[in-house]
């Protein structure tokens, strides 16, 4: 089993003795990039998506996303500035003033539904997906078609390999929609057990994998995930969440840990073949 942007792989004998490969494309942190998502599964036996479909704020282009659609680019500039400086309380107070005249719940749900309708329609068949921390899990069942399997704390076999999926993120001052406790997250990791490929939205808690070089901060990784990698030794640990990591790929024991994001910026899936 080899993972690249399209490189070497182990051969599996096909009919007539010719070499045959299983090819999986993996994306994470889609953040509204419908244009490239439509093509992300081209040439693959399956597409895997590790969450963060929704675009709330584009930190590279402050004119894109739910927040600027509601409050404009200037206000988005300000809230990004505050968050980047880690002035979270001031950012929340600023945001609260903006939201004061808006019925927040219905406004966000309407915008998220619009994005989900476009994004889920772009998935190729079959797609295996799990939630990111900015996603809204209760809405997924309404938009995931018969070709999309949603997994969270669950396993699935693809091409003779076992893949485990754990979605969501851990609690942070950002208070994004799908943040859960360390204990709940650890329980999902435990439920997955031993797999060939461990697919999560957030990375294991390794400094090089959780530090974002552009945001200049450590994002939250999972210690339970790191412990499971060391204990169960999957071939790969695949994740996203950190958009500009200090290290995109490193080995932890026998496991190759790979950041497969940031799809919104690159538009290219990561390729796994065997």
C-alpha cells in the first residue's frame, strides 16, 4: 500500500494475470470548493472525505463564506484579525454585536443547507465521509445520497483493507459546531480498534503536525489518537484540520501520518494505491 499524489503501489493480480491496483482519493477541509470536488473522485475506486465541508470564513479571502455574506468583508477582516491575535473574548464580543440584529440559528442553517446541497451533489460514487469540526452532523443525513456512506467511530472495508473513521474536533475557544470532549473522542477511537488506515479530521497530538505556520498557533490534536497509533500500528493515519502544518507527513513508529488537506486551497486529492 503506497500513498502519494499518484506514485508507486503494490500490485494485486487481476484477471488474466495483469497487474491491478485499488486507487483511493482522499480530501479534507473542502470549505466550499465545489468546483474541484466534482472532479476529486475521477479515476478512483472510491473517494474519502475527512470533513469541514462548510465555509464559514475564508482566512485567505475574507470575501468568501457565510460570515462575510451576512456581515461584509470589513467586519470579516476585523474578526479574523482578532482571532489570529488570539483575542478570543474580544472576537466573541465583536461577533455578538454583529449577530444582535440577526436571528442567528435560522440564518446559519439556511446558509449551511445551501452549501451542503451543492457539496454533497458533487461527491462521486462511492464516497466515504466523516465530519469536520465546522460541520453540522444532524444535517448530513438529509443531503448524503445513496452513494455516500457517513462514518463516525466506525469501520469499513475498501478493496480488502480496513478503514476506520472518527469525525469532529476537540473543544477549543473557537467553539466551532462539532467540538466534543476528549473522553467522547477517545471512546470513538477505541470503538474503531485496529485498522489498516485510520481516517480522522484532526491530527494526532504531535507538535509538528498540529502547528499552523500561517495562523502561528497550535491547533488541537488528539492524544487518544496518538496513543492508538502507537498501540495498533495502522499503515496510515490520514487527517486534515491544520491547513498549513509545520510537517505534512511524518512517521510515528510503524505508521505514516499524512495531512491530506487543505483541499480548498489545492483542489487536489491525496492518492492511496495498493
